[in-house]
């Protein structure tokens, strides 16, 4: 029994620890303690980025104070969210870690939350960090981007879950305003199924029809043969010929009549001969 109780106690302890780790920080509550970042904190809530940040176990947020945030387009929610998400780094970087990087004159490319949106182009979703005269600078990894933002101070940190760092200016990302918004992107045009009349037009090109019609108009229609009754031959115009070819062949009925007459004549002659011999 004691063993089962011990196992049950350990299970509930681990469950409490795991739930605590899942909600280890709340970026909104952390920034509520700093009035200088009230505008930045408001934009995180307005764009729903605060919810995405709180779901992460390891994150770095680069914040700007109210005096440096004036350049953000508060009236365009898509562009605002895109720019704000560039300031959310998907790893833990505190001031000490970045200072060591600067001492060795090293630069690094950091992945931002904007990269996970699928809308970043030409390295827009990455942030470069480097050192310039001992100062830590930030800038977009996009081509021709300037390292325009500098590290000011560490606001708060919970190693190794969340680090909030103040930077001097909003990181400028070239052409981020041109990134298509899923809500504003025009829907792909659906092809209209061709109507039967369109298919008929496609099957019979207009050019061919017009040409054939023109040719039909230009070409004379064939004249119908006129039935002419042959002239009756005059008796005076009858042509006679001595050649055998011109002699008309006897009709079959005439031949039969001649044969019958000859047979009848032969029979008669035979009877006469019999009568003469008898008498």
C-alpha cells in the first residue's frame, strides 16, 4: 500500500511540474511591470503574438520603448504582425550570451517567429546580430538591410526559457510591406467552364467562316443544266446511209414474225405435196 501511495504522489508531483513548465512565463504579465513598453505589449496582444510566445518553452523578445515604436503601422494588422514577429527570436539569448559573442567579434543569424509564418522571402525571417565598436547590433538578414538597432539593456530573463531585451529601434526589414497577406491575397481565379456557344465558336474559327463566305459571294454559282427537248426530225432531213452501221437492226418481234411465217409456209407446202401425191 505504501508503495502505491508513493507512486501516486510522484505521479501528481510530475503532473504539477509539467503543467508549471508549460505555463512557465507570460509575456504580457512580464511587460505589464514595465510601463515604458506598454505600446509594444499592447501590439503583442493585438496581433495575438503574445499567445504564440507563451506557448514556446525557449524564446527571446526584442522590445522597444514607447518613444521608438512610433514608426509601426498600427492601422495595418498584417504588416504590424509581420514586423512584430521579426522581434521574436526562437532561441534563448540573454545579455551575457550576446556580450560573449561581441567580444569574439562574431556574428550570428537568428531565426525569428516571422520565418514560421511561411510568408518570409529573401531572408526576411532571419535576424543578424553582430558587434560594432563593442556594441551589439541587430538587423534584418535580408539583402541590403542595415544593422540599425542596438542592444540597450536586459529587461528580464528566466534562464533558459525567456529573455526580454530592449533594443534602440525597430528592426527594418526591406519589402516586408510587400509580403502577401493570407486574408488580402486575391483568391485564384477559377476557370469558367466553356458554354456550348463558346465551344461552337472555338470549333469554327471566325476568320475561316468570313473567308469562305466572301469566296462564296465572289464565286459564281453553277448554272443548272436546262433540259432541252430534241427537235423532231423532219422527214426531209432523214439521213440515209449505205453503210452497214447505219442500217437499223431488225426488231426482235419482226424476226419472230418472219420465222413464224416461214414455218407456216413450210407446213402449207408440205400439205400441198401430200395432197398432190395422194391424188
